[in-house]
């Protein structure tokens, strides 16, 4: 019996080629456009709007001779992605809306609506590869890094479940971006050379301060510079256990106004994130200024001079128990156990040699090398070889 697959057509070349490949493989393909956003006031660059994307998705569907439909999910997107962003930024954290969009929108609500329409599964244009294995007489799905290492998007799918993987196809996993462009061109797809979308998932490029002002009012605060000379940890470092030591080493650094000097002002600490260079708008220093910490409670942005400032670096992070997610639960570790893995703490970061330490309250990650700008609210993702096996929100 011919399988029905609903392809999430975004209007871009990747999802279009995914639909083309699946049709050529004999699937009955339907094209669905997720209408999640239309509030253009949020967008910094309005040249690539949702209206144009719908038209492109519809034209591709006509070229491929497949059914096309628009799926309304604005309420779900606002509740689970936009409101989540506002809440996290107001708490001084830096969220990753693209991961939440995949977990809650594309592979949750969209999947359910596609199945309601009669589809057996969904497909997307993500550059990842799925493989099925049998372990202890049970089917397990593996999520593997895409062939094109420059386009690998496994990081963004780090919160998927076995069920979501089972119901999803990724036709581009063994292709490079150049190959995808070539396939689109050879088959005459009208969007073969369309530029890649950038910025926030389904929204586009945004100016963060303007975006956040929709819910969080601007408030003048101080920018304080912490010099390398004054970067001395005055806390008592005597520990009673290894666990206490790891909590200390993985903690968010806390500064006081007296640790540095006021060098300028800003319009809201929530608009800044650790490691940020642009947007501080203060010059005259031997090297660029970087944000090394924010204090939203007192509305202070702490900065340091130069990329090598010690305030930017640490080797440990912690993930609370409630925020640990294993894509491969059969590989999860228990309290007191360790595991050697490779981790990344941001998209496109080269994989870092690391070690997981499981305790009752959660899990520590120890990196072999110092990491720049470990940021609360972002996701740490861990791999065994080329397989993504788990992830968690940095605390």
C-alpha cells in the first residue's frame, strides 16, 4: 500500500527537494505549509515574508503535482515559542526558540494535524540522517549527523522522541547543500536559487531589543567593566564532596558593582547575552568588549575586555533532572555513573570531548577544554560518535 507523507513545505529549496525526492521514491506526497506567524512588526528584515513563502510553497506543489494546504498554527506557535522566549529573556536566560519550535510545533502539533489528514508520517528538509536498529527485540531509531557538516541540523532536533523519529523522514540527510541546489535546478523548481531564510524560526531576522520591547519595557541600567586584574574569585573553595565542587565549578558567575567600574549605560539587561560583542556600543578600548554576565534583577550588564577574558570561560555546566532528555533512553546513565561523549553548546560548534556525571539532582558536563560563553537557557547536546543521544537545558 502506498504510504502517504506530509511534507512541511516552507517555501524554501530544502523542503521542496525533500518533497521531490519522496515523490520519486513512490510516496504519495502532500504539501503542507505551517502558518505560524504574520506579525511583521517584529521582523527586522521584511523582504522575505510569510506571504511570499506561502506562494513559493504553493508553486512548488503545482510543479510537483501534489495536493497543497495551509495549516493554521499561530496560537500554538505564540503559546509555546514566542511566550516561552519572552519569559526566558525576562529571567535573564537565553532561550533557543528553534529547538522549541521543532519539539512543540513541527514534530508535535504539525505531526498530529498531518496524521489527522490521513498521513502516515511527515517529512522535513532538515540535514540529518535517521537509521533504524533492533536492540533486545525492540525497534530503536537513531538520529545521526547529516553528511553536509556545514549544514548538519541535528542540534535543532535534540529534543525529539522515539515516536517523533518513527513518524518522520529526512530525505536530505545524505546530501550536501550543493547537491540539493543542483537537484532543484535540474528539475526546474522555481525556488532553486532562493536565498536561505535566517533568524528566528518562522519569523525571520529580528532586532532582539525591538522584539523584546513588545512585552518587556526598556529600562536604563549600567554597563560595568570587570578587568582581568580584578577577576579574582573571593569565594571559599573548600568542599566536602566532589558533587559540591562540581556545583561550584558549573555555577553562574556572580559579580558585584564594586568588582568593576561603570563605563556606560544600556536599555535593558535582558537584551544582552553572554559572549555578545555587538550592541554594547562602547568603544575606545584596546580590544572589543564582550558581555561576560548579566544581572536582570539589578539591571546590570557586566563586560570584559577581549575574547580571552577569563569571565567568558569555564569547563563545567549543570542540567537539572527535569530538563534532561534522552533520545536514546536505552543509553541513559544512572545516578553515580559517568559517560564519555562529545558535546556542543550551540549550533555549528565543533563537537567537544566531554564527560557526563549523573547525580540525583541532575547531570554535570565536564569539557576537556575551556568553553566560551556557556549560556543559561541554551541547550547542551551530547553525541556518541555521529549519533545524537541526548540533550538538556543549561542551568
